[in-house]
C-alpha cells in the first residue's frame, strides 16, 4: 500500500525548572523519574482535549540509564503519570541530544503514519547520576589511537575547539556568557520562560540529612543575574592550565526534565490542539570526538540541504550553550556576529543549565514562544553538539508566519 508522508508539528512543550546537581541542589531529594512524571502530567493538564488513550508512544531520553533513570523510563514514567497501560514507551540515548532525538524519532513515526501523537522528552539527574557513572570505555579507543584521550572529557574537547579557532579567545567566550545571563534575566523579567515551567514540590534537608520541610520550585536555580566580565575573568580553568573554558562560560552540572507533544498536523487540527511549530527537516552528523563542539555545523549543513534552504533563511536560532566556544564556532562558520539578535533571544544553557538528555526540548519550547511573538519569521532551528563527536539540528517552520502582510 503506498503511503504519503504527513506533516509533523510540535504541539506543546514543558519542562521542570533546572536545578544545580549535588547535595545543595534543589532536586537532591527528588527522583529523576518523578521529574518526568510531573512534566508529562503538565502536558496533559495544558491540553485537556487530548484523550490520553490516543497517545501512541512515550519516548524519554536519559544519558545515564541506571537507577531512577533506568527501567525503560519512557514506559515506567508513562504509567506513573497516569497514562493508560495501553500506551507503550521506551528509553533513548544520544547523550546531550537525547530529547532532541526522542522528538525526531517519534516524528519519523508520525510522518510514516505509525503514530498520530506521541510524547517525547528527556531527563538527567546529574546529582544522582554523574556523567560517566558506570561507564567502561573500551580501552581500544585510546590504545589504538581511535580517539585522543581528551575525547572522553567534554571540557577538554571545548579547549580543543578553542585551539581549532584561535580567534575565539577566552574574552569572547566570557563576553558571550555575560550576554546569555543578561538575556535570561530579561526573559524572566518579561515572563517569557515561566509559562512553560512545571512547578515542582521538593523535600528540603539540612547537611545532616534531616528534613527541614517542603518547598515549591518555580524558577531555574543555576542562573547568575548580574554576572560581569570581571566576575568571570579570574575563574579557574579546570581542563587545562591557562585554558579558556571555565565554569562561567560553560553550562554547569544540572538536574531537570522536559516533555513535548509531537503529532501529525491533521490530528492536531482535528482535535483542536495547538500547532506551535511545523517540522521541516532534521539531521545528525559525526565529527572528530576530540572537537565534539564542532558537530552542529555539519548537522546544520545537512538539515539545510534537505530543506532546500540556506542559513540566510533562518530567522531564529536556538543553539545549546554547552560551552560558549561551541556556539561561537557555529556563528563564526556562518559569518554571524557574536551578538546577533536572532540567536538565543531568551538566553541559553550557560544561564538556565544543561541537564544533558533533557535540553533539546527546552530549545524547542523557547523557539516556539519566539515564533508566536515574531510572525515575520518563517524558519528557525534548534541545534546542539553531542558527546563523542556528533551534532544534531532540527529546522522548524513558524505556523504563525505572515509573510509580507
């Protein structure tokens, strides 16, 4: 039977506020799967016209799939969230691009006609599960020189990218980081972020482990409004003596979860669901693991070629700020100014945090908000670098586009 590819849309997306990983972080006493559950429940609350029985899949990403991030979390979180047991689920892993890959994977199934609507998202509780926990890299990677040892440490790959782009100095990276904090603070002040946050109740403890009460988390914990170049100038460079990567110009270690609804446009329209973005194309690319942060460039080239677009057609960019140098390398490649107004208008991961596998949907929710506010923009993209030498890019079309009206 011949099949026709269907248009795929981003219906809605939410996330928990992001927290700092570790004993002092807001989610230290909160399970990773419970964060996902809250995000799924919020999607259902916001879209009461959606019959949960009609959800065809739950795809949830996690980089460290053990403990409360294991046990096929897409399935278990769906059951815990109250979805019917008839709704299946699975786990997915592409490190930092986990949630982005969850979206593109279910999108492919929607386009093919296997699904009408699915939930896609991600979670990372880096406080409970530090990056690399339980990992046993094959010794051949280093012994046979398949990769340099630095490829196994993301901060070192960022220093390597600085080497590849010597014109991207520490000062430029710090200046970019300050702007990210400023834009994030402005976005909060203007109410641009809060609408897509899921309030989370958390148990609070003292250093001795005793309970001190409960609180409600309604804002991202990692943000540092008021950051200045002077604040960043003398921070330690932990990955290299006299290096350029610091805690100030990189995302931190964070906890958080995201979830989105991905559907065929016909299904969304028929069920009175919002259509916030229309998927145009997506692509993944591999690069040298030692310069992991270069990955968004070839991934974007592939996605643009598939769509028949050029970089000049892109009116809004949401680029994950794993490291400032990674964003700046992307902008340098395309001849885009460091402070271009189209880029990360609400700030990025340097301010909000980057709980690895969850971050892709954060980029999408922010782009969807910007599309709604800017109907003169037709196309935008979400892109990110991925551990062990990959990049991921999704190009979206603005359904609110008004053209020359």
